C-alpha cells in the first residue's frame, strides 16, 4: 500500500548522505584532475587524466554568415473568411412542440 510518514523520514538520512557523497566525489575528482602532474612534467597520451584535461571543442572554421536572399515575388494576403456567428437551423423544424393537453387528454 502507501508509505507512512515514518518510513519516509527513516529513509531520508541515507538519501541525504548519498547526495553529499556524490557532491564530494565530484569536487574531489575535479580538484585531482586539475592538479594532476607527472614527475617528468610531460603529458602522457596513455594517462586518462591527461587526456581528459586536454579535451575541448576546436571549431574547424569560423561560421559563415547566412546567405543573402532576394525578393522574387510579393504575395497579397486574402481577407479572412467571414463565418456565420450562429448555427444554421433545419428549415422543416420550425414549429414548437404540441401542448401537453393535446397529448394526454383529461
């Protein structure tokens, strides 16, 4: 069935601890990646941290401007169609219903 308030409160501390652990891992590993060096001072192609530090986007060429367009023809906008505001009624259905006295004589 549904969860009670006690079960949700009992599960909350481990969720908060898990979230804090994830944030701490991101911060620590980010600092390790930035501060990573080798004893010889060179970058190594087989080192995953060195490879990740040098990954960036390099555009091949500058984006070209949009091509100029020429007006070939002008179009005229038609006026909006006028629609009837009321529904059409059926022409053969114009009389009111008969009085109740004619249907059920007393």
